[in-house]
C-alpha cells in the first residue's frame, strides 16, 4: 500500500520557544506553517516530531517522490551512515546514482537521513554520523540538501544544533527561495504586487522544524484511505472517547482504525478480557503503542498509550515472552510499572 498523501506541515522551532505541537496549534499558530516544499528549499534541516508521528514514512516518501521526478534524492538512516559511511548506507542502485551526482552533475541532491534518536540509542555519536555525511558530500557541499530527523524529546537544541552547524557548514552561495504558491500569486495579483523566486544573500542557518500532528481533516483522510468503515461514526466515537491525542499520530491512528474495523466501537466493552488484545494484535500484524526509550517524556508517553489501551478495553496485564504488547520496546517489568501508574489494579 502506498503511503497516504497527508501534505504534512511544520513550524519553525527556535531555542526557548514553545515546542509542543498541540500547544502551538491551540494558540492559533496556523498562518506561518511550512510545507514540505518550503522545508526542502533549505540545505540543512532537522525535522522533529513525537514518536508515532510518521517521520520515517514521510522521509522515505519524499525521497521517492523526488527520485521519481528525475531528481537526485536518497534515503538512509543516521545509524547506518554512522557505521558504514554515506555511500555504503545507500541501496546498491542508489549508490550508482550517488556516484553520478557527485562526480558528473551540477544539480542539487536531497539526502533524507532518518532517526538521530535511534542512532544515539545504538551508541552512534551524532558527531560521527555528521563527519561521515561530510566525507560523503566532500566537494559537493553546495549542492547537497541534508534533511535529518529526530524525536522531539531527544533533541538537545543548543548542543545538537551546534554539532550540526560545525559538522555540515553551509557555503556562502546565495539562496533562491521557492516559487510562490498559487494562493500567494493570487493574493499578489489582487494587491498589484509582483512576486517570484527571490535571490537573497546567504545568511542561511540550519532550519529546525517540528512536524505538526494530524488535524481533523487529515485524520479523516488517513482513516478513510486506511479503509475505516462507517467513517463518520468512527470520528464521532474518537470525539466521544476523547481519543484525538492518539488519532493525531499516524501510528496510533492506524491501530485505532484496526480496532474499529474489528470491533466497530472505541471505548470499553462490558464483556471483554485481555484476550481482546491478542485478537487485535493478530488482526493488525504489528500493533505498537510506544516507540520511545528513556526519560520522563518516554514514561509519560508509555502511560498515555497504556491509558488509551485501557479505554479501548485492552485490559492489562498482557505479558508474552517477557514483553508487554502495548509497550513493545520495554522490558516486561518496566512496562508493567508504567501500566500500573494508569491502571492501579494490575497485579
């Protein structure tokens, strides 16, 4: 199944500014949201998002779309780059295209390097990965757009941004802004203004953006494209059960849709037991509630997902081969401790 085109949006995050996506949206910060095109016009970008927000799917899809359009675009993980170097971390066919770009082309290339957080967890230092990227694009830095991703809670703003700026410095070439959208052109015409791509002196710094959670329209689009039956009824129950904080994340929305498709309800039933979790896990194939690791933010996220499982009627404890299904990245004892904070009667 092809990824669902959600036209994800981003807001710029400056040090010391609000970073929680929900808070930003509640304050009405809508007008200055950035599209993928605006983000990819920059040459050094870090994309931050919550666990389950769909960073990897989006990074892969943007790389695929640009390659399909005849541009040079490549996907790799920070962990693989840190271990093997930039070129060897690419697929075999991409290595051929990469060599052609570096040695023969004057065109720009986009490198989508995913998951700074997972690399850190695997013991790969961010600085090492940046050195490997720098080595890979040596001599072609000016035409390389480097897009990195990380979990919001794992980004050390000042320290990691300094590492990025030092490890992948920007050249002094002027920057050409992306062409205006059709809406911008219409507004300019009504105001009798001329608008087009602008060439500005390069004072470009690395851009740090946060991926915005799915809004209700995108939740509807995702659920509909995922095959949710009785779509209006599904969204009504999301609202009634106060499950929007899960529906906003594609990973969590995916299991909500799977549960709805199987049970035709969201919320606790009266005659369900823990076997229900095994049923939905078997139906969904890969039910994941938490993908974080470490820190208070992780524990909060695990508790939040456990609460969601509880309200869906997926009653803990459900431990199999040492792990709890709703928190697959945790040892069973740690996961049970998290669940007990939400459901006190877990033995």
